[in-house]
C-alpha cells in the first residue's frame, strides 16, 4: 500500500501495487466502507493494469490516481487518470499519451490544474523532468515548463499552496541551475520557464 484518502462520503480509498485484497482479485485501488468491508461494485469498475501510488479524492466525488498503470477501465491511461465516484474512468479527462514513467504524488492548484511528480521525462510527449502539470481535464498546460530539473533526480513529495505555488521534494539538486537541495518551490499559474522561487 502506497497511499490512502477518504472520499467525499467518508469511505476509505486504498492505493498500492497489489493484485489482491482481502482474498479478492484487485488491482491497485480499492474502496472500503466505514466497517472495512470491500466495496465490490467499485472494484468491478476499476480495472487497472498496474499499480496506483497516489490517490486524491476530490470534493465532487471524483478521484485522481497516479502510478505505474497504463490502462484504466479499458482505456489508455499512462500513469494518470480521473475516476468517477463509481470507479469508472472519466471520459471527460483526456491526458493524451500521459507520462513515460511513474507518477508519485498529485495535487490540485486553486485553478483546478493538476500538478504531479514522479520519475518521468515526458508529459504528453513534451519534455518535462519529473514535475508536470495538466489542465483540469487533462489538456496540455503550455504555461508550465519545468524541464530544468535534473532528469536523474526523481521528485516525490508535492504540496499545493493557497497562492497557486507548490512545493516539490525529493532527489532534487538544482533547478534552473540554482541549488535547491531536496526541495524547491514553483510558481503557480501562469508559470513561465525560469519561474522557480527559493
């Protein structure tokens, strides 16, 4: 198990790189009732090929997931997807080709954009080293260009701040040539190349 969160009705979402849960075949994400019982209806709709490392329950009942999976509910979903409350993949969320490596953490900024970290070098076929951001429905975010992080320095932690900036932690050594050992703060929307705060 990598992550967990409570959904808008108080049920527990459990994410990980497992293939079974409570003696039932499952893949990466399950939902439990207040008593710990497995929600089998949710599980039947959540068909993932690969693990889920990060889960973020949204106020509207939908669920953001990131991880190592490449398919969600029969649809291409390279490491990032948004699910409906019943576990089905949201057809309105279209992240294109997604990422070429795993997603470790997720966060929504105040504008509804989706920021994420992990171990990847492309987002929707654009160079983005380990930190990326997409629009609310998965569209490419042309305003965000964080490709100046060391490509070998995986990013793990992510925290969205109320002012639209966000903190990133991990194996970071430098950003835009400036030393940022372990943690960096990125400006929010709009973000231009070089906009990295100390």
